[in-house]
């Protein structure tokens, strides 16, 4: 008879699993709460201290750290010297280890009590997982309840191969590595402002992409926690690596306006259209006017529900991706003939953001790491008027939209918004004045009138030239962080042109 050790924090389906193992001629050894649950369910099991010949002690801190346990797991079945020594010491083989760890994540989410947090750091569990994984040549290591049926099937059907156990071994080490990383990151956040001597970035694989940015590169989507697997739904097509980065940029902008009917169009990571309207059809129509040439083959984020009417309008041109709160059945039918169109939704009224607390970027040889940037509603609300002229309510709404879009667009960046729609944008330029001029030139090519618009920059204007250019185009309101040594010149220029100028005091570089 083989022996299985069951010691789990997540007890879902553990009783059924234990009963099935017994049916496959396994003897069950168990610990603490798991043992109690099994016994109450009438499952025959051996309590751990009968094996260790030593009682659980120190309030359960020590129960499985014992040579009868680790010897039973770790001794090699292919070495006669190990088998002889196990027999000499009275160590019985443990052939299956089913362990998942104390709920550290759930604990830090519900309490700041450090004593309780410390007590929810598992010690014996990771040790058993690592021991069983090391000896995967002979031992099955199981850390995920969703794998119970997989393991039972393999045992029952003679498919418990070395290759099968090797896959479980890899998953086990991923499990303990992620667990230890979470603890280290938490401790550094609590005591070192999140900037410890080591930084661990852990993601769970959602899917492979066909390739990376280019066909010769491998690619995949990984998630923090369960954001994508719980929210992101594929309705049509397959998301590529580049689609996913574009979707992220478009959704961040469209979702920045809460429950408003916002639509953002992105191409190659940059917004080329944005609008807010009473309904989404009008919002899309206005957003498209900003740059319909760039929008061709673009990614559209819809902060709401795509209906048949909106779908028919979108179908008038080639779009590569539509991501929305949801896409109704009639709209899906409209899109169906478009073979190259990809559809994704969040299964809700609005699109969703994970609101990650961290941000990082790969650089050659490593990565730079920081707190995630946030554009708060109070930044525009509390912006300081620095000119004689005051913007009216409608102009301030345009300024807020322009400011949020600029803050989420590649620097150097300027955004012009009129009547709640982006009419011009210049981004990713090496100088701010070039960004302003490029935006105006593009608007002129599109036949868009920017007079009366609001202009936003994600960082200060270092010279008055951008203000002069904006005034020449008829801009009436400007919002920017301020902080230049030439702020007084910029303010004077705005006053000369009869413009309202606001400083937020907060820079939002996005490089």
C-alpha cells in the first residue's frame, strides 16, 4: 500500500480526493485541520504525530519538520543503500504529498496585525513541497486542488510517469517561489518603502501569444493575481502581444473617466482619437474625426456596451481590435463577417482596470521599478489659476479631459480637446514645442478647428513659444504642471493672449 500525506490550507474537495486515494490503495497521513476534517467526514487517516512519534508543538509551529516525514519523502527508491537505511530507521515511504500553504495573501489583505501576519507564514508546508519536488522521480507533489482529478486519473490509468511528475514538480517550485516572493515583497513594503535589496515580480500565465512584438520572438500574457482570467474575455480572434499592449493603453485612457461614455482609439500605443458624449455612437463618431487615417487598423476601447447601431458604424472601416465593457449579441453578429477583427470584453457595463500599485520597465541588464502613477480627480479640481482670465465650466471639462489623456500618453505630449473630444495630439516628441506644432499641423490636415479648445501638457512648458503657437490656433485654456524657471514668461504670454492658464503642480512623464 502506498502512502499519501495531505496537509492543506485550501481544503476544497480534499475529502473527496482522500476517499478516491483510499480507493486506489493509498494510506492517508494528515495534519491538524486537514486530519480533523477527514475524520469528521469518516475518512480513515493517520494523524501526523503517529508517524513523527513526536507531538505537534509550539501552537502548531512544529509538526512536520521531522526525519520520519522528510526521510519518507526524500529517500531514493532507486538506491538500495537508501532503502536499507529507511528500513533500519523505521522510515516508511511517502509516495504522494498534497500540500498548499498558509493563506498569507488573504491575511495581509484583511489585517495589519503583524503578529497574525507572522503566524500565517508557512514553514513546514514549503519544506514538504520542496522535498517532494526534489524527489519527483518517485513522489507525486500536488499543490493545486484543481489538479486532483488529473492526478487521480494518472494513478488509475497507469499514467503516473516521470514526465507527469516532472510537470507537477515545476508547478510546485513555482508555488513556493511565488509564496516566498510575496512574503519578501510584503516585508519590504512594510519596512523598506517597497524598495528592498531584491524586487520580485511574479505573474501567472494566462496564455501564449502567437509571437512577441515580431514573429521571431516568443510571447505570452501573465497576470498579477487573477485580473485577466476573471475579467478579460475573448469573443472573436486571438490577442497578439502588440494587441495586448495597445489594449492596455486604450483602456487606461477610456476608463479614466469613470462611468462616462468615453471611447479611445489607439494605434501603436498612442491615442489617435478620444471623445465623451451622451451616447457611445456619438462618442465614436467624434473620436474618429481626430485622425481617421491612423485609426485604420487601430484598437478601440469602449467604456460601455457595444450595440448593433454602434457596431454597424464601426464596421464602416477596418479596425483590428475592439475592447469594451461588453458587446451584445446583435453587435457580435454584425462583426462576424469581419475575419480579421478581434473582439474582447470584460463582461460588465464598463471596462475594467486592475489599478496596479506598481510599475516597472525593462532596460538592458535589468529593470527600473516604481510606484504606479495615478492621475487623481483633485489634480484638475485643485489646479491653481495663474492668469487674469478664468475658464468657464465647459472649458474646464475640456481641460480635465486633455490633462488626463496627456498624462497617459507618451512624453513629450500635448493634447487639444474641444467640446469633450480630442481634436489634436502630439506625442513621443523630443521637444514639447514640436509636439504642439505637430498636433496643430495634423489637425489642419484633418480639417479640424481647434479654436476655443483646451490644451494640456503632461509636463511644464519650458518656453512661451508653445503658448504663442496655441494662441495662434485659438486655444483659450491651458493646463499644465508648471514648475519651469520661465513660468512667469509663460504666464505673461497667456495673459497677453487672453488665455486661462492653470498649474496642477504634478508632472506625469510617461517614457
